[in-house]
């Protein structure tokens, strides 16, 4: 499709998506959960924003919170449009990309309790595209299939297809992040089949999460546990300080992850914070026994200003290739010009989305730098560095529109350096 037709198509699709959002959002997604300190009565009413929403009472008619089995349906809609300009070196290394629009994610969820005690709950989500797809994967698939039992002070146990307990970018809901796409995709796996245990400590001053996973049963063909390899993960977080009911805080965290080989092979790859671009870094399959990850994370928040940063290192046990070490990092700065703060959820150890307090919503400026390097010892998987500037308009409690420019500098596998400029826009509705 030509550039001129794309310029006309995007506003039309954007308007259509806005119209579609109202009837579809008859539900509540886990991304909509709000921390305890948020006083929803102090926020504008759902019809008081410049783009009105359906009243909460109407939406509640589509859920059942009585009886031994309850349900609360939800939906997440993300629509993207991307304009991409590559130089000749990058195009030769990874292929040509141009202007492209897509439904980044359409996720339908349902959750509730089983039994009257409220201790046993479930979560199901079925999704188009999503945040962990690779070329060739089915467009529609189950994202979450999990049961959770709350043991009270001892924490909660989750079983099924769950998020792995590593990397803030992944543990936190993408719809709540300042930036649109994750940088550290070579260093995490979105969901895996396994068990997670999560509890808070120190009067909800921090969290501790442990997990064990193996996807063998969900793979096509006859795959046993040893062929697929086990994953183990742990994440601990703590609040170094907490003031003004969460308007000022410092979150610190660390995570570790152990990944065993898949029938003697490992492979690490990642896109440069874009879903429509291919993998800019890719080790390819290579003989290895295991890999051990260490990640550090920090989130400093002072009212409307915040800085989020992560660093991850991956030490691979691959004697035939010199035991390579890979690493990735990013730092994201955010300034909400209208004065709102991104609320921090002490029960899970990450921040939620901006909640606008005025009729015209909230405006947020963001900047980010980061990169990933998958070249070391005998492995040449390439490296990239990115720089991003952007803005988000949180038009209401559920609707966000964002635009950002990203420059990606690539050191391609096999040699050669090039760059890619991308304009990325996003329309997001979460309920």
C-alpha cells in the first residue's frame, strides 16, 4: 500500500477503533487493576472526560460476582501504525520494512472465583497477536490459563500458563508502561507453563516471587520434559522509600533466571522495541547446556516525574562457543505535564497506568535509551542501540493515544553498521 493511501487510512481506522471500543469494553482486564491507595471517587466521572465512556454501572451488568462461580469478562485493544525508514546496510541485513498498520493485540479475558471463600480464582485470556509472537506463530492463541490459590499471609500460588518471574518490563503489564514496546525481549519469555508463588513482605514493603516452568506438554509432537528444558526464575523487590501516599517512592528489584537447553540447543533473539520489525539480533541455534540470567531494576518516582531502568546479563554455558555473555539495558524517563503520578501497586511490585484527573486527560512526555548485545566469544548475534522520544495522551481511565520516534543503530551479525528511523503510533483501550 502506498504512503499516501496509508496517510488517509490511519485516521479512518483510528476513528473506527474509537467507535468500536465503547461497545466492546463491557468487561475488565487484569491490566485495569488499581492500587489500594488510588481514590477512584476523586477522579472525574466516566462521562466527564473529553471523550466520554460508558458508565461503570452499565459495564457491571456484564459480570457476575455472586454465587460459587463468578466471572468478570475483559478486553484489551491495541492498534498501531508504523512508518519505517531504513538505510541500505540495515535493509540488507534484516530485510526491507516500510509503512505498516496492525492490530497489535486484541485480548479477551475472563476471571473470577471458584467457591464461596474467594481464595481460589481463575484467569483465562485468548488473544490475537499479543506480545510474544514470532513469525509463523498462529494469530490467535491462549495467553493466560491459570488457577490461583490465596494462602493469606503465606502468599498466592499460581498454576498454568503464567508469566515468568523475571524482568520488570515483562512482569509489569505492557499497557501500563510509558514506552510502547519492550527492549529486553532477548532476555525473557512472556508466558510459560508452570507454577508461580508470590507473596509480599514487610507490610507490603516488597514482593518475592518464585517460579518453575516447562512447556514440553504444549509443544507439537512427542516432546518430553528433558528435551524442552526447565526454566527457574525468582524476583525480589523492595521500596527504599515511600512518601506522600505513593506520590514519591523508590522501587528496587533483582531477578534471576535459569534456562536449560532444548535438546542440547539454545537460541536468543529480539526485535528493537517494535513488533513490525524483524529480529535485529539473533544468535541462531547453537549447542549449549544452559543459561543463567541476572537482572537489576529501579523505578524512581517524584510526583509527575519518573525514571525506570533495567540491566540484564545472560551467562551461557556453551563450552564449544567460549561460554558467551550477552547483555541488555534501558533507561526510560517520564514527565506527566498535567501533574498526575503513575500509581505503584505494592501487591505486585510495579507501577500501573496514569489516571487522568482533568477533563482533557493527562499528557506524558517520554524519552528512552537502551540496547541489546548478543555478540560475544564464539557467537555473533549482533547488537542494537535505540533512542526514543515520544508522548502519550491518557484521554481517560481506559483510553490512551501515543506517538514516538525511535532511532535504532544496528551492528549486524557478520559485520556492517546501519540505522532505522521509526514513527510508531498507538491507540489503546483497556478494560
